[in-house]
């Protein structure tokens, strides 16, 4: 059975989905937003079928569940989005997003393209607001990925390939984005994101 959704909190604190190619600047801009508004936002806790590592605790870093428990939630439409990486399943539950709204915070979902499609097509979850962060060009994206220096050549090429798929989707007219911000000048892009996310609030 699909989880009961309490729409009151979710509509008072509408979640924001931020997506965009790897290297577009999502982490950079979100870090700035959280520093400027330390108590306005929250991140939902995801479910995973992978085993806890080190000091990770159930309900803190993740909800650690079995494959069966995960599948049951999938069937019940209990996830706003879910995916598989490296043999493990990961998902954002409806309840985890709702928990953030019930704390009076706006849930920020930083998710990739397939997840965006799932959230937009969920049968019962109220529509969040969708923001797409775009690099100014593929050439500049490549430069930024290289100067970030966190990835090996093969990973950079993979990210660039995926970036062009994401850009095509964003420009396709099928994407749910309410706003596309081009991250050319960081201060300007931040201001546009800030305005979309918090409006004219001080
Ligand atoms: N406007 C900008 N001008 C120049 N460099 C930028 C700008 N915005 C971000 N960067 C740099 O680009 C790199 C990629 O940014 P960031 O790591 O925030 O991307 P991301 O979208 O969060 O990527 P991922 O999805 O892989 O986590 C970083 O080194 C960051 O400092």
C-alpha cells in the first residue's frame, strides 16, 4: 500500500530538487546556501541495501535495509526515487522527505537525471520545485572537472558523456525543470539560485 502522504507540511515547505551534470557546481552553490541559511534546509536520510561502514548508524547516515525490505518499499511506491549503484540499492523515501518538511525545513534533493524523472512521475508525491544547474558550455565543464582534480581521466570522460545526456534532457522540453540557472559567474549563479529557493527573504 502506498504511504499516506501528509501534504500540509510538504506544501508549506515545498522540497527543491536540484540536478545538473557532475561538475556544474551543485555542491559549491548548496554549501553557500546552507552557510547563508543555516536552519532553513534539510537533507533527507536515504535508504540503502549496502552494509554500514565504520561508525555509520542506522537512521543517521542511512536507513540500512535488506533487499526484501527495499523491494517492498519500491512496490508500495514508498520511494520518491531510487537507483542501483555498484550492486547496491539506494532510495529516497517519501517519509524521509516528509520528515524534513515536518521539522519546518525545506528538503533539498540533489539527484541525477533518472531520479528527477522518477520524482516528477511519482503517482502520489506532491510535485516539488525543480532547478537545473547548467555549466556555461561543455568546454568549461571539462576544464572545471579537470581543475577540481578529484577524478581520473576515465571518470572525467564518463562524467562528460553523461553531462551531454543530461544537457539534452534538460533542453528537450520533457524535463520538469521550473528554472535553469547557468553557472558562469559563480556570484551571479548563486544569486539566481538563492532567489529561486528562498525568494525575497532576507
Ligand atoms: N562559477 C564557477 N566558476 C568557476 N569554477 C566553478 C564555478 N562553480 C563551480 N566551480 C568549480 O567547479 C568544480 C565543480 O563544482 P562542484 O564540485 O560544486 O560540482 P557538482 O555539480 O557538485 O559536482 P558533483 O555532482 O560531481 O558532486 C569545483 O572545483 C568548483 O570549485
